[in-house]
C-alpha cells in the first residue's frame, strides 16, 4: 500500500485499531459480572475465580513489552492479525471451558492475544498519523475507546447474562475480532 493510500484510509485504519483495542479492554471487565455463574456452573473456588480474572491480566501485562518489540521487529500488522486470531480462539475455548482450571488456561491464551494486539495498535497509529495534530486526535480517540471498553464491560456482560449463559461474555469477542481481522487486512499498511 503506497503512502497516498495509507493517508486516504487513515481514519478507517483508526477504526480497525480502535475495535481491536475495544475487544481487549472490554474483556478486562466483562467477566466480573459472570463470576457468580462460574461458581454455580463450574463450581469455581474463590482462588480459581481470582486466577480466571487475573490470569488474563497477568499474561497480558507480562508479555506486553516483549510482544510490542516483536511487532516492531517483524511487522505490526502481522502482530495485530496474529493477536486477533489468538484472542478469538481463546475466546471460543473460554466460552466452552468445562472446568475452572480449563478456563484459567484459556484466559491466559486470551492474554497472549491481547498482548500482541495492544502495542500493535498504538504502534500502527503513530506510524499512520504523521501530522502531529492528527496524531494527537487519533491517540485521544484510541485512549477514549480503551477507557470506554472498560466501562462498557459490566453493562454488556450484565445484558448477556440476562439473556444467555456465562460463555456469551466470551463469544461476544468472536465476531468483533473476526471483523477487525478482515478489515485490518485491507485497511492497514504492512
């Protein structure tokens, strides 16, 4: 993709990056409302609940610098795509986990995907938006989406739990991640 095409599609590219970021920030908080259902259906102990919630965050935070460096070295678009695929697969596995131990593991897999996604989005953003004023606006939108995702998580989770089973808080990620993956293939520069 040449410079002119990247410039023309920059706001659409920002939308892809924001949707990618939204799905991982949403997942930080959406699970909290499903914890009572996990106790009931998976017989999860308090310790297991803590690992189900924190396993994602610990893996995500622990790998963030490493995956950001790998994305910069081997390709940000590729890192984002791989991250979305891992996150999507982990979400499906989490939705159908048959035990609390399995859910801890699948949440950790989701954390790996999230660790690839977040730095790739910000790195792509700073390379696509070269004008300092536009870059500032784009980073503002990116940060607002990150904050909004965390705030929307419990609301969306509550809605899903009223109408579906606890696995739906993970399945909501699948169409969003697939949509971002497909759109990113066409809208993001290599």
